[in-house]
């Protein structure tokens, strides 16, 4: 994958994670402060918020895993190239 697509994918993942986290916090705040009975959050709202937060964590976890594997692969490839240059000299 070229660097431009990698940057676009990273931005998209970050935007989705931020949007899902913000939506979860917004839903919780609306249920807590604006929907009667005030100060009580319905169980359906809690489940939606938890699902959005799990989505946020999953997206960030997949991104971190992908970035780690990509860096490891790049380091191994650089090592192979360096060894090939040494052996050809």
C-alpha cells in the first residue's frame, strides 16, 4: 500500500473513532439531562453508548495492530535489503 493511501486510511479510522466516541457521549448526555426522568439513563441508551465505545476501541485497536505489523514488516524488509547490499559488495 502506498503512503498516500495509508495516510488516508489512518485519517478515516481516526475520524470514525472520534465520531463514534462523540456520538456515545452525546447520547449519554442527552439521556441524562434532557429526557425524563432526569438523571436516569435508560438501559437501551446504555447499550447503544457501550456499543459505540466498543466500536471506537475496536477501530483504534485494529489501527494499532496494523501499524505495528506494518512497521515490523518494513524493518524486516530494510534488513534484507541491507544484507543484500553487503553481500553484493
